C-alpha cells in the first residue's frame, strides 16, 4: 500500500487519538507493506492497535491468535463499540453461532477475527480460512510458542504450520516479555521471513520497584501500609495460593480495607462478577492468583503487591507491569519470605522432564538474584531481557533511592482492626471528585445494561480526562483522547448530560 497513506484519520475516527505511541506507526506500515514482523512491546505499549489499525485500512480480515477466551471477547467487544466489525470463534459459542461466524468470515464481513491456537490447528478451520480474505495473521502472547518462555503452551507449537498452510500471508508475532533466547525461538518456530523487528525498551520509568524480604507478620504490616498509602486507588495483590487469596481478603476486611478475590477454582460467574466489580471501581483492591490479569486493560492501577516470589523475572515483569499503564507513577512491591525459595525449589525438584527442569532452575536462579542483589532493579530487569541501559541508577527502586515513608513508618506496624478510611480520590481526577463519581456511576449502568466490562464503554484515562476538561459540546468531547466518532455518536449526549449535572451539584455543596 502507498507509503504516504494517511493513518492519522482512521486513528482519530475509530480510536480517538491524534498521534501514535512510540513504534506504533512503523509497525503498522510494515504490515501494510506485507512484511512479517516480530514485536516485543511492554504491557501498556499499545500492541493491539498495531494489528487492528492495518486490518481496518486494508479492508480485509486480520486473524488474531489469542490464548484466552476472555481476552478475545473483550477485544472483539471493544472493536464493535467503535464501529469495527469483529468476531471470535471458540467453544463459548453455540454451533449455530459458530456456523454464522464462519459464513460471515468467508464473505469478508470482519476486519478482525479472533481464534484460539487449538481452533486454528483444525483441518476444517484451515479449509474455510482458505476461502476468507485474510490480510495477515497476528499472534498475540507469542512467547507461548517457546519452551524457554515462562508460559509455554504446547498448542502454540502447532502455529509453526501457518507458513506452510498460508505461504503468502504475512505473520506478525507480538509479546510483552521475551528474552533474547525466546525471541530467536519465536522467529524460528513461526518461520518468519526476513521479519521487521521492533523491540521497545523494557524500562518502565514510572514504576517504583520495591523489594523486601520479611517474615509473615512484617509482610502483613507492609501490605496494609501499602494499600493505605494508595487508599482510594486501584491495587492488585498477588497471592501464591487459592487459600492465601481467601485469607488475605478476610484479613484486609478486618483492617477496614475492602477487597475481593479472584482465582481459578472460583465459579466462573463469581470470577467475572468480582473482576467487573474491580474494573468498575466498586471495590479498589483485588486479591488474586496468577490466574488474574492476562489481558486486563485497566490503565490506572497504582499499586501491585506480590506476597511471594514469582517463578520467573518474566512473570514478575508481566504482573508488576499491570501497574501504571497510564504512564503515571505506581508502586510495585515484592514482599517475599525465605520459605518461598524452598517452595519453588521443591516444585522444580518434582518436575520429571530433564529439559523442563533445567529451564525451571534457570528461571529460579534469575528470580532469586533479582530479589537478593543490591543492584538497581530497573537495570536488572532490562539486562535480563538483553537490553543494555546507558544509565547506572534509576532513582525509582529501593536500591537507588530511599524507600517511601510508609515502608518504615511506625504506622506500618498497625495490623489491629481499624475503622475504614474514606477513599481518597486519585490525583488523576483532582478537583472534580463529584464528577468522577457521576461518570463512573453512568459507565457502570451502561456497561451492566450491555453486559460488557466497564472499560469497554470508556477507558479510565478517557473518563478522567472528561473530568478534567468538562466538555460542553460534541466537538469538545471529540478532542478528548479515546473518544472517536462512533463513541461520540453512541454516548456523546449522555456524557454531556452527566457533565452538565456537575456544576449544579458543585454549587449545592
């Protein structure tokens, strides 16, 4: 396609943005030029737009391979909300619904079509995709194809057949966390042909990494202290087991901190309710196992707390990286106990396959070095992924700068039962807390009525920008990042009505 093709017009029309984030435009143009690409971009860098925008511009179907049904559902719903035809095909649909998706795909009705790796491996899928106007294949979470990756999935290995079955279709591999070895494995497994490679920096300068080895009592004191320091703001607490999730939720309630749980053994409906409750800001603290978070798209998380050592630096980087996706400062607190080391070693010792055991030990030693070394945390993470920073200190970790007061203040020791504090409104909604509350209540109602997550209706960052600018016309609303033509058409008048109620409310107080 023409190299001077205007990409800003569709970017503004559908996504409501006036400019690209770093690397996005180059990646989009590579795909438009028909190249294979490999992209390593940290969580929150805007990977999904890199394959969604070219599909819209090309007017054909991008087939997106994704490992999670919930992630596919959310992305398809978000695209439909902005007027981009999209669908997913998996076991959550009835057979009649699946047949309809296939028929519409063959007719070219979709710009984005989401499939699981298992579905793509089926012969019948290959047959009807051969009749579909496929623009390219986009593989999300591409590190899952590598045995050296921290989330290896055997079903991803079958994607190596894509090049053989669709030799003339570009393949785009996307991941947020891959070491050099894993990146090389991705290129080899997918048989990418002279791919354009885009590797963003792994440095997240707005995140403050805080690591502390402690006993069980100190761990609880620091957890409470961290959450009180971020009162009224969104936080994720990662617990190592299902039992610890329940215990931690109950403990926090005793401290006057509302929290809800999330783990794989919960009933699916309850899990969804709890996730939506947290996503819509009804409850600010979510305590979950590693089952929580993949594909979660909430920009305003101000704290992520780990209550045990993760299995790998890649896992830690991915989970901690769910904080501060809006670019504002956030805390990533790793509170580990000596027993975590023994527990990880115990499970590794019980692995049967020698190569798998070797990989697990390698990840274990890297994670332990990160936790124990008195070296810049940001620098350790960057070098683990093969990046060589020019700086030596970051001033945003417990090694390079003094830890925050709440980590050492006497109040941190207070695990006694206390009355709940009144939530503090985040700085991002400063000076207009009443409007922020009104907007969130409106968003909750709309989302509930449509059966969608709240952030699919409006991202937190967009909602908060509305609260800062207080638009009074559709034109002013369209100037807000995240409000495209379709969103303005669907919700503009309702949003302006809510905003118009703000001055009266403000005067009344």
